[in-house]
C-alpha cells in the first residue's frame, strides 16, 4: 500500500456509499480524519448524513486489521483467530487447488460487490477467468441493477443508468420518478428536483409509500407493488387514445411500435385503475404532463425493477418514453437511478457472469479474442458464462455447484433474497473466504477473513449514476495489516501461478482501458489526469489516434442514434403478470422492502456508525393505521412478519404514508430483523433479478413497545421452488390499426324472460341465450348490469363464472337496478359467463336483463 506523505493533508475524493458519489474534501494524516462536502458537479456542496459520518468508521474499534482464520482448519465451529497474511493466503490457495482437483475449475466461485472500484471489479473478473479459470463469478449488482440494464440493452442497445447528466433534471418541465426515493437515499440529488419545482416544473412520483420524495411532489401515484408495468402500459394507452404520441419520432427513430400499440389496447384506464389502484384522473394528468413538457424525463429505480417481471416493467416505461419521443431529445429521456456506489462500473468490467470488460459479452468470439490479447492468454482458455448470483448461491455445496468461494465487499447473508436459505447454503461450502472491513454476517461464516482497505485508504475510480467516471483518491494510509483488494488479488493470483496481476490502481486502470477499447463501455480515452482536470469523464470515451484531439467523453447518449445495429430504438410489447406471490388467507398482505435515510445496503458499515445509529437505531415495519387497528398493533409494538420463507421481528411504525394493504420493512439488518429472511427469490427470466419488492406476508403483534425485540425462532429451511416463467395472457391478435380508440367489441346478455320461483335459495339458469364464452386469445370484462323485476317479490339475478357464483344483483318488487361493474375481474379466454335467477317459491312474472361486457 503506497503511503501518502506524512502529516496533515487534504485530498479531494468521494463518499464511499451511493451512486451519486458526492465529492468530499478529506483532511487526514493526523487521525481522526474529517471531511467536508466539495463543490463537485453532482453534489454541489451537498452531503447526506451517511457521507458526513463516513470517517467515523475508519478508526472504528471493530475494524479488522489482521487476517482471521479458523482455530481448527476446516472446522467452522472453532473460533476465528488472528493470523498472518501468509497463513491466510496459503489456506485460500490450498482450498482452491483441493477443490478444483476434486471437483473441477467451476467448483471455485467468486462473488463481488457494487462497492468495488472499477479497478478492483476488473481485476476480480480477470482473476476468476485467468487465475482460477472458473465461470463461476457474479456480484450483488445482480440484486440491484440487472433488470434496468437488461431492458436498456434490449431497447436502446446500451446500458448506462442515466444517459444524460443529473443536471438535466433541474431543467426539465416534468420528471416522473418511478419507484425511487432520492430524498431519503441520496438527499443531495434533491437540489435538482427542487430547482425544477421552483421554476414550476412538475415532479410526479410513483411509489406505494408517500415517501419524503413523494410528499414534495406535485402528484403522487400510489400503485400496489408489482403493478408498475400495467401503469406504464395504461399511460401509453391514454397517450394513444388522446393522440399524444410522437408519430414522427416513432417513424424516424424506432422499430416495433405497432405490436406495442396493439398490446396496450388492453390497458384501458378503468382496468389499469383496478390493477394498480391509481385513479384514472391521475393517470391522465401524468400522461398530459409528460406529453406537454418540452423537456420531460422518466426515471425508474428498484421499486419498479426488483420484480420477477422487472425487465419487462423497465421496458414498459421505456416504451412510454419512446412513444412520447423523449430519449435522445434535448433535456429529455428515460434513465434508471443506480443504487450502489459503483453499481454502474461494477457491471461494466467483468465481474458479472456473462460479461467481459467494456460491457462485452463473454459469448462473443471477437470480444473474447480482444480481451484475451490484453490478458495475454488463449481466448479458448476464457471460460463461458456462469450462473447468475442467486442461482450460484442456491447451488453452493451441491453437485455441479461452487464448493469454495471468495467473496469481496458483499454481505450476502443479509442482502440476498431468502437470506436464511442462502446462509444455509453458505454452510454447505467446503471453504469460504471473505474480504471485508468488518466482521459482517457473511464474514462470520468464513474459514478465512481478509481485512481490506476502506474507501479513503485506496486509489481507484468509480462510475456514478450518470456514467461519469470519478477518482477515489487515497487520502490516508490503511492501518497496519490491512490491504487493498487489488493487492490481495494480485498476491493470490501470483500464488496460484498466474502472471500479469498488479496491485497498483493506475496500472490496472490503464489495462482496463485497453481491455474496454472498442467495447460498449469504452474507457480507453480516460486517464486519471483527465478525470482530475475535468471533474470526471463520461463514458464512452475512446482513445483517439496519436495527434488527434481527445474524445470529449459522452455526457448525453442517443442524441443522433441509438446503440443498436440500425441506430433505432426497439419497442418491446410487454404484459402485466401477477406477482409471483399474491396475498391469500394465510399471508394476507403485500410486503415490500427498501432503504432508509441513515442506513446503507446490508448495513455492514452504517450499522456501526454511532451517529447513524442515533437516527435509525432499529428496523421498523411500516403499517397503515387501518391495518394496525385491524391487527391490534400500536406504535412501537413488536411485530412478527411471516412469509413462506421465514419470520422476522420489527418495531411497528404506524403511518398513513403507506397503503393499507402493504407493509414496508428496510433491508439493512440481519439476524432476527432480517427483511431478506422474508423476501421471494423468484427470478426475472431475463435479468435473473430476484423479486425483492413484493411477496405475501402475515403480520402478528408479539409484544408491547420495548427497546429490544427477541428474535423469532430459527426458520425451517424450505425446499427451493423451481422458478416458473411468468405466464402472460395469450397475446391478442393485433386488430385494425387505429391510434385513438380501444380495439374492443361490446357483448350483451339481454332480453325479457319469464321467471318461476323455486325459492330464493335455489337459483337456476334463466335461459340458454344468457350465456357467453370468451373466445380463446381474448379477454373480456363485465361493464354493467341493469335489471327489472315485474313481480311483487324480491328476486335476484346471479352472474355465474365457470359454474361458480360471481356477483348477486337483488331487484326489489316491481323495481329495477343499475350496477356499474368496472371493478369486476378480467375474464380470460375460455371463461363461460351465465345469468341465473331466483325468486320466492311460486312467484311468477318477468324479468328484464341487460348485462354489458367488453371483449378485447
Ligand atoms: S450516501 Fe450518496 S448522497 Fe449521501 S453523501 Fe454519500 S454519495 Fe452523497
């Protein structure tokens, strides 16, 4: 580890936490180190409580400063004891060799993190492919960004979270934020939203909770978790119906719109209101705001993306943006708000199972040849794609699965879905090595723990949410005995007999640039000097020929063409599917998870910060007052949440900011308050993103308000369920092309019929004509019922669906009734609908029946 000059000095660097990567100025040398916010382009002097408190942890008494090993090698019940680097690395090398000799190269796996620098992420990917020759590598960004990334690549040809600078938000006339809460997760970013609102811009927030972001919005849409796709399709339906789509843009810059046009015909506003809970008026206001704004931006985030249909949901919002002509238009576009500090760079340089540096595909022969040449290896020696993060974790210790694993900067025992199942799988490993600053819940399970340098003690680059590559400069020396992960990987690679690994960040960055050259995420024209001089450089930034001007970097993408072979963006028709788990009698509510202001990710760092603990000391389950009243729960009571995976306990926070049918818990804690002990690992079929944001939950009060909540009994380990691909409705055949109306067919069951009563408890078919079967491939919905009764007694009509009663319509003596039915559920193809009637025994007369349906 190179040491900076002794004595006090100040260094411009960046906050260790989220993707905003706020600039800070650190004063260090004479500990304790301090920092102040810098006037860097993204934070402009702002900083949140997490950033302010970050230096506290550099000298924290629980900081690991020596490698830890098991007192009895191979026995994880024996205590972790301090050891030497030599011993620790020897044990790792021995385990790697033993496992690969017995079980093959892929039996050794690597798991990385979105907090690693670009250099570390690159080196980790190279270490797996060159030193270990294993395909088994993935990272926790799979739990974070992969759905938005997959959607962006499909639609736009390139995944860079925001394809424009954050400053564009301040200039926009309307911004729609879907499933994002920057007021709590990255407060300094709110200055851009606030500046827009001060100019009269509209901020529209889509979130099941009335978050601090939503409270300041001009409009808050509060959908049921897991219904954002239906909402986006519904907004596009309205845009079409109102003639608001940009036909010229669609014709000039996109392909595939006709199929989407046909698909969204089925998302008429009333149906979308029923699916999502968002009133029609709010849907319409959102569409008109977006369409009328000269500069309009749609930003999605994890709330919309962490679902089993997360990729399709992101695609639905991209479809809307494309139809309104936003991407590539000045000051407009679609983007996704990255979460982790280097969530963007971490997925560009090879620590993802299917990627090589430069955002290259590992299956692409040309990509393999290019990267192999940089690495000085045979392209054939580079393994193919491995399993995605959860799939790798779920196969730990099994035949064909990973048996020895190296984890860098990731606390999967807390952050993985169905966390207790993952903890159980970690216990099945033959050997686990973890590199971290603290003894995280994952490190506690390891055979060897390596103490790694923290953010202020290492050199490297990060790529923030805008695609701006920034420098994390070393501001101080690491404690004796602590090493940068770059150095640890270089040392391990050498011990495994692999050459060409450096522990110097500048050397690795230069190599990363060469490896990325010509790829989608081309860093070859970026240097540390340029980053220093320009306050960061936006990729792609290819190297130019000697003597030519430097490439300026690319703050705004897609202004001329999209990154697809023909330069056009692709529409993708996507359909709403129900959440993998829906509430039922046993688990009657919807659970959603997320972050709170004063904690970050798995909390390995922030839970150890004294100042942050004062703000957010314990995890709280947010419940609506109506739900709390129903369940007999008061503010602060201990509550137990149970799902099909396990149970966890929290303090109740009764608040009307959440829907009455939804419970929210933060995921920063482990142990008895582990939100991820509850979450559903059902995976998105494209991105392999788990469905963190929605599952079915039961809530029980287990105690009065108290400071500490006893943990629940350990949960039984359920058997993993096979993932069932989402079942969408059978696509409807596109009907005649129209842009301003719904392609639907009215259907009626109507007429005047005689009735003879057999008793009110004995309804029967009125007439064979009062029967309708929904054609295969189509969907129908009952819109209204009108009925009249000529008898002197109460009668009733019964709407029967596939032989089962669906709705009752009582009609008084000589009376009539009219019932709007737009809240009745969809009738899928093949469904049979009939009308039955009942009247008191012996009563005769006539009834008038008129049931209106719409078929799409
Ligand atoms: S956590 Fe994010 S918003 Fe807060 S100071 Fe750090 S980079 Fe800035």
